């Protein structure tokens, strides 16, 4: 009725009914789909139970009791993404040869108190069709965290907070001098992430929403801008070309956009 795309309609439903996309995913069938057959003791006349949205799980992600060591900081993929050795070491990323993130680039995710709560694993390059590009630990709720918030929150209050989608967007902007940057780890803003931004900003704060120039990013940034504009000054950055993203910006571009 509203002529929305499927993605935009999903965002509206999430906003209206206060749904948590990750909680809904976690409560679906084990393989992410509904069972193909009804239980044998079911009957056609039995009324279907009313749908109840899954409550948001705000139980904090627990800090890990271990660290991934012996990561390869010199892996070619990291250089392909334009990261300097200083940035690689600063963010603690590296290629993991074995273990939970075997054959992936391990990226530590910190909570606001600087505790490591998870490692994200990025496949180095374009993965096969049946291999996910990113891997997150089972039970970790990324909707409760903002990547790099622990350091961004320590930056001067008069500097704008830049919001991007991905880890590499965040690391590249940080490398270019924009230290007050956080990543959503996706193109949508959860209620918990909104509260984190509210906690670390005030009425005088400026926020720059800089998502990828694709359908998901375009839809996401509109929703984010409307929600954040209730308590901070929001500027939305749009790229000139379809498919552009923050990690492709030059140092000069970043300085101009963020007024460093």
C-alpha cells in the first residue's frame, strides 16, 4: 500500500512493533526455516496461536575469557583493503590459522568498557557461494554493540560522531584521522544501539550517518536519521555513485566531510 521495497517494509514493521531482528532469527527453526511438516498430533481445526513478537534480549554480551593469539598481521588481504600495519595492530586484527575463526580475518569487538566480547571472522576475499562472508560466534548479539564505541566515546565532545556500516569502513576512516567513528555491523540501527548513541551524546552533539550507497544503505540511513534527529543534530552523507562506501574515501575526502 505504501509502495515500499521489501527491505523498507521490514524496517517499518520493526519500528512499529518494536521487534528485534536478531531475536526473531534466533527463535526461528534451527536451520532458519519453519518445519516443512506439521506435528503428527496436530489437527486442521486447531486454532493457530496469536503471533507474539519475540521480546528483545538486553542481557549484555559477556566479555571473553580468552584472546586469539598468533594472528598473522601481514596477511595480503589486509593490505588489499588498504590497512596500514599501524591500523592492523591498533585494532588487533589478523588472519587466524586455526580455531574458532580458522582461515578468516579475526576482528575483535569491544563493549563500551573496552572488554572483548566477540571476534568477527571475515573470509579473506570473495567466499564460495555456500560460505558466509562474515562469521560471528553463536549467542553473540551484535545488536547490543557498536564497533569501536569504546574509543570513539573518548574523543572530544565537539567532534561529530560518524556512523558507518562495516568494520573496514570504520578502520579506514579511523586510519584517515576520523577517530570518532563507530560501525553498526549492518545497515540497520537496533534499539540498543540507539540507546548507546543517546548515552554518549547530548543535545549539542553532531552525528554524520554515512552508510553504503546501495538499497540497504539508502533505506537504513533514512530510518536512522529520523530516529537520531530526536536528540542530536544529524547529517546524512550520500555518495555520488551507486555502490560507493566510506572505506573508499581518500584522506582529503574524510577531512573535508568531517571537518577534522
